[in-house]
């Protein structure tokens, strides 16, 4: 396992934690706009997963 695969794993794990954080933030029912939290969470998860895919592809080329 090289550094690109490890970085990809890190991004996948981080995106899973973000999903959990978004769900917990909405369960807690604080004074937070749910649509904003979901939008930021989804956008961040998509960016992290695209980055993880990109890193996996780089690791397989070498």
C-alpha cells in the first residue's frame, strides 16, 4: 500500500465521519439550518470522495 492509497483511505474515512456529523447535528436539533448543513455536508463528501477516487487511480498507475 503506497501513500496515495493511504491518503485515499483517509479521505473515504473522513467523508464517512462527515456524514455521521451531519446526521448527529440534525438529531441534536440545535438552532442550525438543516438545509445548509445538508448542503455543506453533501458538497464536502462529494469533494472528498472524488479526491479519494483520484488518489486511488494515481496509485494504480504506478
